[in-house]
C-alpha cells in the first residue's frame, strides 16, 4: 500500500465503495445485523447488495 499503485487504489476506493455502504445505511436503514451466524449475515448482505444494484439499474 505504500507504493504509488497502492496509494492510487486506496484513493479510488473512496469513490467506488464508500458511497455504496453509505447508501445502504441511509436508504435501507441497515446499521447492524440482528442475525447470528456468518451464513445468515452473508445472505442478508447479499440481498441488500442485490436491492442496491436493482435500484441503480432502474434509476
């Protein structure tokens, strides 16, 4: 991460990933999972990601 390419990727992450998590938190009200177990949480996050992608696709 200390090399030039790593620094560029780290800066790009702010534009690629961070707004998606903010949108999921704000628009879907998802701040914390009430489920227990990695499998259940993985499914929940997957469903939230699909909902986000569908919302983007239709907009």
